[in-house]
């Protein structure tokens, strides 16, 4: 049996296990299994790997995408640039880190935006997912600011600085925070939503719930919206490709 899985804490929001089980079934891969491993501390990873000799790969989710860097024997160059890893390939005592959120987000974003889209973007959050999003926007030569609760610098503004003009000048807003994710589905990022228009694109990396309050509020102001489900599927498929290469 080839064992794959997901580490993080908590994992109740995650659809990865369901997605992989369905994929194995569709591909008739009877010798593959995908399990969730809720780790209260990332230091538990070493024990987990040594106890499971048939473990070939893991996905990594919140809150460990950065902390996992300390446990790798090698890292893919893009994952290193982003400073976050969501996929581990495990073999012969090696643990190699990759970031397939980059691939997943790029593919999902480019199918969402009009070809002629030429506005700047706001990336809400400054965590691992936000860094992968920023990497993609840089590749696409799109200008952006991070938005943070506490960090203010050349590349990062505070939520309190977002006014009508900022919203008008940034027609792509990407929620890369866990705000609004199951079970806290009533929460939403603190933005002046009333300045949004039909020219705005709201992308939420969250996929559970299917429509977050962030997207619901965007729709109220006629924005185009997209959740993180397609990105999840694309990044999962890329992880599977890495595990089997
Ligand atoms: N669809 C997909 O395939 C996919 C892939 C990756 C991630 N995700 C989702 O993306 C989200 C972020 O993931 P992550 O790994 O980057 O998480 P993370 O490392 O925990 O970072 C999230 C960032 O969000 C901000 N934040 C955290 N709590 C907040 C709060 N209560 N209010 C406002 N901002 C808050 C923080 O930035 P500041 O402290 O600077 O404000 C933090 O750095 C999660 O919901 C995750 O499930 C989805």
C-alpha cells in the first residue's frame, strides 16, 4: 500500500482526503491510500515519518507551510523563493519540499481574469498562501500590495488604509487569510465593500464554505467572484504528479 496524506491543524475544513480518495477510485489505483494526520506541533513530523515506512508523500496545510522548512533535506527552487512548502516527497530518508499552490493558483487565476485585465491587486494576508499568490502575480507582471493587520512597509499596507481610491485602483482582491473559513463562516476581511464595482474580481483561496461572506459581499456589489476549489484540485493534481515522478 502506497500511503499519502495531509498534515496540519486543524484539518476539519480540508477537502483533500475526499478529493484524493475519489481520484484513486476513478483511476482504479487500489494500492493508494490518503490519510489526514492532525499534528498539534510540527515537531511530531519526524516520528510520523519514521513510524510509517510506506509513506511516500504529504501535503502540508495551515499552520505549517513555513515551519516545515526546518525538517526538509532539500527544497524545490520556487518553493524556496516563496518560503513556503505544501508538498513533501518522501523517499530513502529524504524529505523534499515543493510548493504546488503556485501552480494551482496560477492556473485558476488565469482562467478567472479577462485576458486584457491590467489593474493592480491587493493580497489579503502575509502568510504562506499569500507568498505563493505574490509569486504568481510577479510572474504575471501584475503590481500588488499585501494587506496586513499589523505589518506596514513598502509592499504592505494596513486594512485601515484601504479607502475608496485604493479600492478603485486595485480591481483584483485575493483573500489569502483564513478569515471566513469553516467553522467561522460569518467572518470576513474588513474592507470598505461599498466601493466595489462590477469591474472588480474577488478571489477567495477558501473553498469551505463554497461562498464565503467575502465573496457574498462582493457579489452584492456585482464583482466577479471565484473560490479556492479549482485551485485546490489543480495543486492536488500537481502534488500527485510529483509523488509519482
Ligand atoms: N484553495 C487552495 O488550494 C488553498 C491553498 C493554500 C491556502 N488556502 C487557504 O488560504 C488561507 C491562508 O492559508 P495560509 O497557509 O497562508 O495561512 P497562514 O499562514 O495562517 O496565514 C494567513 C495570513 O492571514 C492573516 N490572518 C490570519 N488570521 C487573521 C485574522 N483573524 N484576521 C485577518 N487576517 C488574518 C495573517 O496575516 P497578517 O498577520 O499579516 O494580517 C496571516 O499571515 C487558508 O484559509 C487556507 O485554507 C487554500
